[in-house]
C-alpha cells in the first residue's frame, strides 16, 4: 500500500459521521486504555464509562478490538495531518522543520490521553488493523525525514545520520504523551515552541 493510498483509506474512516453514543464509547475506551491498557480494560468498563449497558455497546462496535482500531487509526491520521501541514509550510528547511516539529509536538500535548493509546497500545492491535497503522507511521517518519534530508543537501543542516536524527526528533515529540503537562511545559503551544527550538539546535550547521 502506498503512503497516498493508505492515507485515503484512513481519511474515509476518520470522516465517517460519529453519533453521540459512538463518541461516548470512544471517549470512554480512550480514557480506560490510556489508564489501564487495552488488555487491562473490559468491555463492561468501557460501557459503564459511556453510561451504557454492556449489551448496548455491541450495537455500535463488534468488539473491543474494533474500538482500539478506530482510536488508533483516527489518532495516527490526525498526527500525520499535523506533521504534514507543518512540513508543507513555505520557506527554508529550517522554517519547515520548526513548523513540522511544532505541529507534531503540540498535537501530542493537546491530545496526550489519546496519544498514549495511539503510541503505546500498538502491540494489542490485530495484524490487519496494525498493517494500516504501520503504513501511517511510515508516512510520519518519511515526512520528517524529507525535511531533514532537504536541509542536509542544502548545507543548512549538519546531520551525520539522517535516519537517527529523524528518530530522535520524532521520539522527543511522541514522549510528550507520557509526562504532559509538566510545571515547565503546561500548554501545547509551549511544548511545540520549545521542541521546535530544540530540533533546530539538533540539526543546525555550525558557523
């Protein structure tokens, strides 16, 4: 599956109308998965968190796995959209890098509860659902790598290993979901601005 086709498939799911009951179930599952993990959460707990009976949940979802897949797919699509929007900012590689990191880091801060599910419950996804998510993750990596590669080719960045630098910057942003908020960084905007500045210092060529 190409990056473009993978994103189209995800967009179809993400744009599907969501009723109030479905959204309550998704929100309840998100909070429970983030707090207790997928395997530590029962369908009864999800239904109770949504103010519904266990039987009522199955009107909207076939299984707990389907809920996790829906949350994971939607979250990865949103994160990919954020980083691509930043990377598409007109201007120099430095400007594009700062915008991409700002968007990606601030998304993970703003959606830190969903982010913990998106980033840390991958192993609970069944093979078919995981395949879609893996493609989106590849697209995220490729987006950041392209920006760093451009700056390195132009001599604007001094990067010895593009793949390692890409991994380091993305990991910095993703780890936000583990600790946010902190005393120093307690708004998504503060996280985005701080990490954009850090990323620039990581890649910048010396004088």
